[in-house]
């Protein structure tokens, strides 16, 4: 799938490329001159002493020995041997391994994920399917976190508009400036078409069909409130239009047959405020993002 290829390419690039040395190591917060001195130091070690003590390796990688001992305890680092005095000894190339570990940690990969990556790192044969799965899982976790923030930002915008409507014009200047900043960056930065592709990719959802597209077109441009309670997203379409209600009800019925919701199909309600859709489960965030996107898009005639 295109999504898997994109995820693998971007996260693999982030982890493993070094075509632009200065840009790459800015992410490690290591200034380029220091990096150059480290590289020079690295080559001196290679020629003068083939193995490093834990202190020397820590200095080369700019990490305290305690961090190296922790990585060893977790199975991420293995000494090449020990000196006659019993000190751990490491190959200088281990510094690259350490940078990979810390970079992956900054991206949010678990230690178990990093062990899997390291299994093929040393011989340069990381399995592409394994990397794709790890990258895609991490991407989805990030998108879930992003959705929570986008929903809060969307509701902050609506909250401020409600507050503004109750204030006198003399006290609205600063509030207007804040609202202008919020509204200049739409909460739903991912287009609805892309989110539909996600739904199809992860569960073969029928929303990405001619019938689904027709229903979603009816719902485009509708004012929505979206909020999260526990693992459920509440999506309120503020409307009394029976056509909108019928489209949302039919959409709920279609989603009931989606593999994304095996035990928790979305629920549909009608109240005085409008039409309410409640989505639960690991992929409920995609529906929340979809409706944020639909609100900012015009219907296709």
C-alpha cells in the first residue's frame, strides 16, 4: 500500500540516512564542529587502539557510562570483550549503534522495537517488512496523539467564539487576534480523501466507496463539535436538517460492517443540539479527524 511505503520511507530516512551530516546531527543536538572532532577522535582510536573502555566510548558518543550500562542491561549493547583487569571493551563502531538507539528513543520507539531494529543493524540487513510494521505502528501512535491535540484546538476555537459572543465590543480586540491565529491554521490538516484511504487501508471500510463518498459529500461543510471521553470520540453535527441526519445514520450503518469496529460499531443519536456519532476503539481517531476535515471542506457539486 502507498501508506506503508510512505511511512517506511520517511521513518527509515529519519533513522538511517546521513547524506546531510550537519542536518542529521542537529537532531542529536551535536554541533557540526564537535561532530568533526568526534570523527577525528574516532579514527585515532581505530588506529591507536581497536577497543574502547566504557568511559572512552561514552566520551566518543557523548553519553554517560550509566546510560551504556543501562543499554547493556536491556540487551541493546554487548561488550566486545573485557580487559585483563575485567573492564568492558567496545569496538569504536559501537558509537553509531548508540546514536541509533537514542535517535529511535526520541522518535518514541520502545526498547522492544529497538531490539528488533538492532537485530539487522549490525550486518545492514534490516527486514523491510519488519521496519514497515514498526514504522507504521509508531506513525499511528503519533497520529492518535495529534488527533487529541487537534480536537482540543478545534474546541478551544469554538469555546472562544462562544465567550466572544457574550462580551462587549470594547473587550474583544485581543480575543479577535487569538481567534484569527486559530482560524488561520485549520485544525484538520489532513484532507478527507487521505483519511478515507486510511480507513480503507486499516479495515477495508466501505466509506471509501461511491455510496460512502456520496454520504460524506452531504456532510461536508457542516458545523461540528468533537470531543473525547475515555477511548470514545463524540462527533456532534450541529444541524436540524433531516437530510443531514439521514446521511449520518446511513454512514453509521455502513461503519457497523467495517473491520475497524469488530466489537464497537459507532452509535448514532439525535438530540436538541443535533446529530451525535460516538466512535470507540483504536481507530476512532480516524473518524474524528475525518469530520474535522469535512467541516473545513466545501461540498462537491
